[in-house]
């Protein structure tokens, strides 16, 4: 028991010695949330990129209420239910052609763990047990569980402290060619990827990547051509291609999935964050027939030994279905294009911002924008400063970014960009 009236809640990524009392959120509406005491903040991050419809969306709230009245939860082991079946069908319909099988789990990290286990077991079942390591990219972020930490950037990925505890995998350099790069620039990135595959393909089960946008590792953006080249390399070296679309999925890059920019179907794709509109934790790992078929066989080894208690939770599936319906009926891709126009106009084309000595680069993709600075110190105090102006910003290291809810109006988007730019003018 604690003697003070300090909350026993242990906050993520926080220095316990220097952290301050976290403000208490009591509600929200659209892109805004409200704090105890009445302060209202415009959320530039939509709560770690998942609240794509904003807070308290009436259709999402009532979808949960309706489902709660019928069935809150039942195990998916040996049983099924309508919301899981319908959501799986919808995900197969909207994802790249060929991803026809859906394994549910409860978070993005676990969805990635499922993807990696699937890839290792796939090769094992095909008689290639030595292919049991992953190939990941520098700047990657795939989650905070042990298996995921091992495929995050080993130096800057927040987890270097755990190096001795984690299995060893392979890493290729992060792509450097930007979204609109010419073929020559992309060819250099692909040559670096090929070099690692040539040396180690005999033990590599899968190449993992956050397609087009390495998010938590510094909002690094690359070209759709890189995805196409990676697909070809994976086929050449008998390596599965896994797209971690936990952050990029559901419109963040301007298309429904980042894979859609490239016309590429990965062998395995992981979705979470925006899947439920952020209203409940859930994830889906999709696989192609080729992967799925390897698991059809007579030995006990053929079963996929994974089964999170809450996989396919009916409340999560029901709200995910409603989220998808709203996304399509309200033409969110058009809204995202509108938000991108504001981000381009207000941030990328701002010459004073680009010329500021602390600024390295300003870039956007879909409903994402980042001002990359030279050092984290250039952003010290920015969150408090933004809050004074009614905007919730939370930089990652030396990256000041926004990933707003898609319901953010162009005027509110300008309020966010004004605060981001204002920091460098103050
Ligand atoms: C957030 C994130 C994860 C981890 O998801 P959790 O739900 O936090 O476990 C994995 N991959 C990417 C790309 C992410 O952005």
C-alpha cells in the first residue's frame, strides 16, 4: 500500500524520477480530449495513431453497446461467432489480393509474434528448419515483447539494454530513398538488402518491414519501388515477406494499406492500431494460401500452437466492422488526401521552417508529417509549449510529428501545423 496519494499506475517510457503528474483525461469528442478541470486538447497524435475516428464516435460507441448486449466474449478455440467470421471476411476483401486467412490476436506486438512464429513453422513444415531467423531493417520498430524487441533497431530501438536476453537476427540498412525517389536511388537500397540475403538466406525465414513508413524509429519514409524490389528478392531467396502494417494500415499513408501503393502482396501482413478505430485492443495476422497450405498435414507438428485468450473478441470484432463501414461510407481516403494537402502546404512548403538551423528535413505521407531536427534537445519543452496552445503533441526523440485522427478538420489541421512551426519561430 502506498502512503502518499500518488497513483500506483506505472506509466510507459517514463523516467520515474523526473516524470510529472500525468493529466487526467475524462472524455473526448472528435479529435479533442478533455482533462479534469475542463482543459480541452486537440490531439495531434490520435493516441499513438489508433483513434482514427477521434473520440466518442457515436457509431463506434453504439456498435460496442449492441455487441455487449449480445455476447461480450467467448473463446475462439473450437468455437466461432458471427463478428469474428464477418471481420475476417472483410479483412480478406480489403487487403491485397491473396491474403485469404486471418489469425486474430490482442495487440500489434502479439500480431507480429504470430507472424514470426508462422514464418518459422512454415519453413520447418517444408523441411527447411535451418531457416529460423528473421531479417529486419535498421530503424525498425515492431513492438515491445521479447520476440519483437529482437527485431527492432538493435542500437536506437529503445531495447539495447536487453541485447543479452534476446535471440539474434539479421539486419539490413534502413532504406534511404524517399517516397518519390528515382529507380537508381532505390536500387542502392535494394543492393544493400540483397547483400544481406546473399550471405544469410539459408537461415532466414522472413524479411520483416513496416512498408513505406518506419514509424516509431523516426518516421523514415521510402519508395513503393523498394517494396516491389523486396518482394522480388524474397521470392528469389525463398524468404517470406512480412508487412507490419500496424501503424501504416487503414489509411495512414494515403492508401488503405501501404502495400497498395506498390501493388505488392506480402506473404503475411499484420494489422492492429487502427483496426478497431482504437476503441479496443486487437490485431489480425493475415496469410496467403501458400503459407496456410504448409500447415495442412497429418503430424501433430502441423497445428499452429498459438491462441491468445482474447483472440477474436466479439466486442473488438464488432467495433472493427463498424470502423471499416464508417471508413468506406464517409470516404476517409478523400479526407486523408485533404489533410495531406494541408500538411504539404503548411509544413513542407514553408521555406523558413526548412531553413531553420535545427531542422534537418520536413516530410509528409498521407495523414502523417514530421519535422526531423538535429537533436532531441531541439525539442525539449515542446509538449508543454504546445499544450499551452491547446494542442497535444508528443515528439519521439528528435522527431516532431503529427498523425491526426482522420476526422480532424482542415482548420484544426492548420492549428496543429501552426503550433509545430511556431515552436521553431518562438
Ligand atoms: C505500435 C506498433 C507495434 C506494436 O503494437 P502494440 O499494440 O503496441 O503491441 C508494432 N509494430 C508497429 C509498426 C507499431 O507501430
